[in-house]
C-alpha cells in the first residue's frame, strides 16, 4: 500500500513525465489521500474481484495460432506512450463482431 | 533536440505467429496511423446450404445426450447398502456418504469417468446437454409430495431449497433423486470438503484483517458461526471453438525529446500494423452460474461478484447425484436454461481467445487495439452441477439502501473472498490525515529548497 502511494506521489511530482514538476509536487497530498482511500475501499469491498476464468480454466490449443501482420502506416511524432485504444490486456472488453 | 533511435523491429515470422511483428518485403500501403482493413473471409455461415447439410448430418450422427440420472436411487426412501437405515449424511473430511446407524461409508461414482465428460472435447460438434441440464418446465411445481416408503404417509419437500425431508410419522429420511424438469436435480454434485469449523476460521480470519475501517455495526454483529453451507447451481461447459480477432498494433521505432527546460517533451515514432489472429481451442469445465440472481454481477446492486470470485472448483471430482450429499446443507435450484446461459459462455470464450492470442502479439511494444472479433462455437457440452459454498451473509443498510454483503468460502479449495461494509467517515478522515501529512512534507521540502 505504501509503495502504491509512494509511486503515485512520485509520478505526480514528476508531472507525469514532462516539466511542471514543482507545481505537480503540490498535488502529492490530495493524490496520496485519494490513493489511500481507494486502496482501503478496494481491500474491504473487493468489487474488482471476479473469477479469472481466462487463467483458471483448462484451455488446450488445438493448433498453433495463425494470422497475418501487415504494415499499413506510421504514427510519427505522437506524445502517447501506447497505441490509442490499447486493449491488449483487457480481454473482457468486447469489440465489434466480424460480420 | 536529442534523438534516441530504438532497435529495429524483429524480423518476420510468418504464420503461425509467435509474438513478434513481421516486416513485409513489399512496400507498405499509404501511411495512415490506423487504416481499417477488410477482415478475413468468414467461414460457412449457418444459413449456407452446405453448412446446413453438414449440421443436419452432424445432428443425425451425434450421440444421444448423456443420461445422468442415478438409476440406483429413486424419490422417497433410499437405504444404506449395508444395514438399510435411511439416516445417511456426507462426511466432509472424506467426501464419503456415511450411514449414521452402522457407520458404513461409500461414495457415488465420479461423473468424469462414468459419463466420459473429460473426453473428446476437441472434437465436440453441436450442443450436447446432459439430462440434468435440460430445459426447465415452468409448469412443474417446486413443491413435491412424496409417499413415505416406510409408513405410507405423504411428505412435502420444497425443492427450491431442500432435497430431502424426514417423515414426521416414522422418521425415515425421504430424498429427491429423479430428474424432474424443474432444475432441482442436477447431473452431478461436488460434496463439501471443508467443515463448518474450518469455514468459521477462514471467515473470521478474512474479517479480522479488515477490522480497522469496518463499519461499527458490522463489527458488533459479526457472528461467523452463522455461516451457512449451501450448494449453488452451476453449469459446467466443455467447448470446442475457433476465434478470429482483428485490429492494429504499433512498434516503437524512435523516441526523442524536443525543447528544453520546462518545455522539454518526449515524442515517439511507431510503425502501424494491421493484425489478424486465429486460435482454435478446447475448453474443459468452464464454470458459470445457472441461477439468474447469482449471475447478476452488478457491483452497484449486489456482492455476487464475491461468490463468483471463489471459482474455480475441482469439478473433475464431482460425483453422480445422491440427495444425501445435501443432508445438513441448503441448496439453491437452477432457474436458467442452456439457451439463457449461452451468451455469457460465448462472451467468456471470446475473452479466453483474446487471452490466448496475447502472447502472439507481444512484439508490439506500443500495444494492440483489437477492433473486431468472432467466435465460432463448433461444439459444446453442458453439465449441471451443485457446487459447495460456505456463505456468510450480512445485510447492511447505508443511505436508505440495503445490500447483502457476502463472505464466501470455496468448500473444496478454501479460497475465501468477501465484502466488508466500510466506516466511510472514519476512512475519509484517515485519508485526509495522510494527505495533510504528505502535503506538509512537500511544502516543507519546497520551502527548504527554494
């Protein structure tokens, strides 16, 4: 818990990576307090907990995964660390069906 | 401006794929950050004539659904195989049935071997529904009247919560074992393994770690001894499926900064790829709730997610139905059919597919945005089961709204999860105090360094 708060405060104090560190440093108190509240709330209520069926169910791959990878362009000069709409880890987010 | 070129993307691997984005030899299409591309051609659809014929052939040659009814037992008096007594109970420590009169112990057969539920999953075609998982007939009453085989008296059993009753005249135990179409008798039952004392210990330990900010009324009324052993209804599903997912991924090619001092900013260059992945997989014993109430996981309205979180169970050890396994426990009967549960199962299978392909796109170090997906469920097998849960329930009213907070223990594995009502005012004050201390430290630091 302390590590989580420290990391949050550290991130705030660094201004999320660019400039404005001193000003963001002043947000350490509110962010630290809010992080503590959120951590304890989650620890007591466990609203984020469900069966991790993706990992806890026996799954046998019948064949190697197949597919295609085609370069279709470049995304240069972006300030975003990740692709927009990154959902590689969000397995439960449903997207449009392939018709 | 400083520039930090990244190492070039990994070489192509072709299909099958293995976690690194390939570099095609041909010139790429026009450079757009995210170009929608046509997904791969779909397989034969159910409406296609060829597909329809194939389905009819598969249906005609499909084996009959497994008949899981325990033919040795019937509704009413079922006796100990050795002495003939009807006072039979589960002995959780061994998972065996024990005759309370002669102490003889025995067990029903595991359904995994008896009905071959662990076999042929990768070749499943069509929908196979075991006899205990069939559709519920709304006209069948939950209340069943049994004629006592000992004295002839009529005894009523409310199958919504109980599967046995004692004859009030001759004291024989009467049990429900025939698969009537009201969802009360499943294909299999997984007996309790943890005892009441062990469950109390786990619940007390779980709540004990959460005393400081627990609501005062919860702490005052906390009585772990009131934990109830309940068999909850689940559908255990085997599936043979193929899934396609389509999207875009990015590979970092360069990181650099522009500006100086406070205006220094970091920029990234990336190559954009169109991706398609196909995974063929077989899933063994995917377990989902088959009660409409329990399958509602709306965290704003209930704490059913707590019961969901103690999955999975060792469903391979489930045994053929015998109502005596339920003696001393309550049960909640299934009220959903395969058709109602199917969308949830398909959703979970799609999530499993997305999890399976994750490793194959690990080389896209700026992440992947999946945009389209499809699941082709070739075959599935559905088995209804009662699974054992120790459940502590506390009804807490807050802001005029009541909610049952559960602490649940998986009565096979001991996995424990719960929801403890919070003293929110106390927590807010503690958070404010921590925030104030942090802020004071920061201000002191800034003053000292200015």
